[in-house]
C-alpha cells in the first residue's frame, strides 16, 4: 500500500470541506493509495527556522514551507510516501495514468503530478537538499516550496549526471499537463514527453482559496480565469 500524508488545517471549516471532497475523489484508488490527513503547520505553530526577511513572505507562506519541510525530513531519512494538500482532486478520467505513476514512483527523482504541489514526492537525496535549502534560507535566493523543489531537483540531476526521464512536473502553458524529462527545467519548458496530469486543485468560485494573507490569491476564481481547476459548488453540495 502506498502511503500519502494530506495536510489540512483542522481548525478551518473551509479547508475541511475541501478535504472531504478531496478524499472522495481518491476513493477509486484506495486499493493502492492510502491517504492520512494530518494537521498542517500554521502561522501560529511555525517551526524554529530562520526565514529571510528580504523575501517578503506572508505568514501563511512561511507556514507552507514549514509544512513541506517537516514531511520532507521524513523522506530524507529514507521513507517513501506522497505529500498532498487538502484540495487535491483526482481526475476520474485519468485514473489509469495515476495508477501507472504509482507503479513506478520510487524510480523517480521528483514526481509532481498536480498543477502545483497538490500531490508530489521526491527521492530521499532531493528531500535532503530541499531541507538544507529551507534551513539555510538566509543564504539562498529561492522563495516558495515549489521553487525550492525545482532548484534542488535540478541540482541533484546535474550532480548525478541523471539522464533518465524520471522527473514529472507541471508543463508550462498547458492546462492540466505534466511534462516528463531528466530535470524540472526541461520537464517544465521542453519535455521529452507530456501526459495528462491526473491531479488538479479543487475550488469553489464563491468560497475561493483558504489562503487569506496574499491579496492577489483572494480574487474570485472562475472556470474562465482558472480552467485547469476542478470547480465545485458548496452551496448545492449534499
């Protein structure tokens, strides 16, 4: 059984609502994929990390990095599992793609199969470097967790002379597409192969995101402005 940790703020009713629908979408693969919801780190429970003040992160951004770091530390120790967000949604029409990826994910350097970081995992060597970058935030230029993962994956790929097409990453300019190549930069911009992303992000156009301290994210989401999301209407949810 493949294990995943899905991070959620259990004190946030909106986050719990998204969690409910996220878990339902993955029921179709419960024979191979086991999701364990866990309390995420919040601005009130930040880890003891010296974040650079020059990067102008919001409290929720720092909490997100702490949440990823905490679990990546476990992967760095040699454990293999997936890291998920509370709004991850398994696209039912791409269940076969999801199962294919799960059958060989331990061979991959980094595997990010959503539109951001809703559902991802990494090799322990990548996880180790990810944690080092977070711990040395004052000395690096990277800002968010996805940028850190991009940077460290490419470093590990280069230092190991990796030529295997074992990096899966959201494709630039494509709606719900995953690029495949030997590092993130190539998978993102010019992949050797492109497949349909099996996971995307749940969103209610009225309720919006659980992110509340970054103004641009609080703009209302619509199918026209964000066609790669999976929209749900909580008002008519039963």
